[in-house]
């Protein structure tokens, strides 16, 4: 292969860590998808504190839940995105959870800088059940050609930070109550909830897809020593894998 035809090495950073989820499963799935790009070399961490490596990477991928970055990490990652970085954020990246059974699950507003950077903070979800996902911008290449689909997943209900700054790509509609959460009454809220969106931040951009819950038998030991059901949710449908593949191309700078 001639030198001009060889792809240049790209360095990426994957953060996969946190609570209440089968992080091992999600990490493996994401690494397998990243391996489809052999020129991408990936460093993996369980939190956001390796600031030097994250800000040296070409792009960031995150799958976390209740991983609360330090103020230094929040500022550094915000500056990195503003300087042109691309960040593919998944599922519970925007979630901080206080869980002390038998009390309801609370979502403390403990990282306002992080939530503002991401554009949302998770507050609650109804019991896992199938729900429809619609295309909010069917002409955008990240979702174009994907038919509306149904997924059996956590339907994220979020606090929005400057919702007008979020470019909606996927959405769903729901109103009701979420038993077991402190923020439980969603009967009066806007029924439209974003599932995937992009957000410009300075010269960089964030792509957030909040699908992708997964849980194994030993991921809820704070409440149960053995969780009876293995949950794979959107990981089991082809549309989610296609969205992730497109997201990884986007993270490398693709625009179509």
C-alpha cells in the first residue's frame, strides 16, 4: 500500500465505568465496534480523571452511570470539546444517582457544569418496557434511512439545559409516573423526550445517545445479591448497532 493510501493512526479514549449496569458487557461491545477501525488505537479508563490522555485523544466515547467527574476533569473536558474535540456520550453519562434502599432513587444536581456541557441530566425513567423511537430529523445522515423502531429499554427523562441548543435526531413521547424515583411525577411535563441529539460546544461537538441499558446478575448488589434477569435492551436490535457505527464515524470527523 502506498503511503498516501494508508490511514493515519487515530487515538481515542473510552470511559466505561459506574454502577447498576453490566459495564463489562458494554465495554466489550464498544471495543468490538471500535475494532472495526483498525487505525483507531483506544485507551480505556473507568472514570474521567486521566485528563492528560483524554485531552490528547482525537475523540472520546463514554458509557458510564453515576461516575461523577472532578471539577478539574469537567473543566478540562469542556475545554477540549470547545477546542474541536468530538465526544460520543452514551446512556448514563449524564446520570448521578443516590440510591439508599428503601428510599427512592434520587438524581442529585451535583455536577451542573457537566450537565450543562452535555445538555441534559438524567432524572428518572419508567419501568423498562418497549417504546417507539421516532426520527426527529430524518434527513440528517446520522439517522437517515433508519425507519422508526421500537426498543425495550430505559426511557430517559431528563432535565434539559438550554434545550434549544440541542439538535434532536431521535425522540419519543411519554407521560406518566416513575415509581421508585424521587422525580416520579411526569404527568404535566412536555411529553417529547430526546433519545439522541447533537450539541455544538465551541469548535467541537457532542453526540448523545441515551439508549443502551444493560445489566447482569451481579450489577445490583446494593439492593439484591443476585439480579434475576439479564437485560440487554437496545444492544439486541440492529438499529442501535447502526447508530453506534455511524456515531463512531462521526467521532472521527465524518459528515455523511
